[in-house]
C-alpha cells in the first residue's frame, strides 16, 4: 500500500502515537508522518505509507497554516499549556497587538523553543531542558506569510498564521509577547493546512481504513500543486522504475522551475517523484 493519508491528530497524544494507531489499523503497513505536531496541538497530520514514506521532504518544503490561541501576560518553560509558569507580565492593548502582528510579516531569525526535538550535540533539546540544562539553539530563518487577529478576549488572542516550514508557533508567540514588552505562550494550537492541503476531511486515527489512503494518482488529481505532474517520454518510461539517469530530454516538456515533481506516464500513471535542483534531477521515490 503506497499512498498518502490526511489524518486529524487529536490533542493530548503524540504524533508517533497517531502513526502507531494508523499502522495497526492498516495491518502493519510501513507508515510515517511528514512533520510532528506538539502533544497539546491538534489538526492536520499527513501520513505516508509504503514506498511513499520517502516523500517526507516534499511536505517539509510546503507552507503551513495554523490557528493558535495565545495567552499574554504569562510564559511557561515549554511555551505551551503543559509547562510551568516561569514569567508573568502585563496584558497588551488590542491596538498595540494588531500593530505588532503586522511587524512579523516577512522573514526573521527565530530561536526554536528549548523544549523541541531539535538535536544539540547529538542530543534532543527537550531532553537537555528537562535535565535543567539550557540547550544552545541557533536562530533559524523563518518566514511569516500572513498573521491576522481573529479574536481578542484579553488575555487571549486567537490568531491565524501562514508560515514557512520549520516555523515554531510557540516561539512566534514568545517573540510577539517580547516585542510587546510582556510575555506569552500558546494555550491552544490547530494546524489547518499544509500547502494546498486543508484539514477539512482529515480522518481521526481511530477511524482510518484502507479506503482513506489516497493513491499517488488520486493525490495528484486532488493536489497537483504539491508536486506538479511531469510527463515522461514513452521511450524513457520503462527505464524510470530502474532509476535511469534523468535529463531535460527525459520529458515531453522539461520544467523550467526548480522543485519537486510527480513523474507520470502519458496515460496518467504515477511512476516516481523527483526533485529538480541546480539544473539536475534526482529521484525521491520510485513506485513499482
């Protein structure tokens, strides 16, 4: 079973637990996720099965959209509701909050939360933090495409965020609070979209069946923007499953842009997923 599954992660369980539940429901087929959600968070978690588990880099590269409830005037050590309060401060005015949200549009250097799965010297940052150590996490450039205030119920602000992959919403809330001269943490978090893929219709892990797993063809038809189709010439088609070298001469119409592509035959079968980078092609996943 090689496919893509749109799953709804409920709050209170780890992403790995979702993978395990789904794997059991699918009869033990190899299953993986494309990017974790914190335990307290809920929302869209894209799972991959079979050979499609190699497609993770494609989904990592996509933008993400979240709805978050931020509590101002408090900060926890984990920057989420599961941590202990380590700082308190004033609650900002709505006008100042709106102005500050606008200043975060574009790129900025974000320091990830200490409680994260990033590795520092070969060890997980959250393991160091739980032992009372302060992991030395380097800033990472992230991009905020859109950031809007949906509701303001002091001290709680509900915001919608569209951002680049790798952005920590917990860290964004911390930084917004700091810019306002106070502190903040995320009390609720929901991932509503990954690239063009909405959380609408995502399936609870305890309700998943094999019919919920999208074939590569069905996924391509539903979300062609994720990895646009690239038609292979019939003379090269039989070589794709064997990993033949790829060049502009392989395709009916060579792509101009760099990025990820879905290799399809002229009759619409998905044969592989590839990446074009620096005028060269490399395989991501070859399907039988």
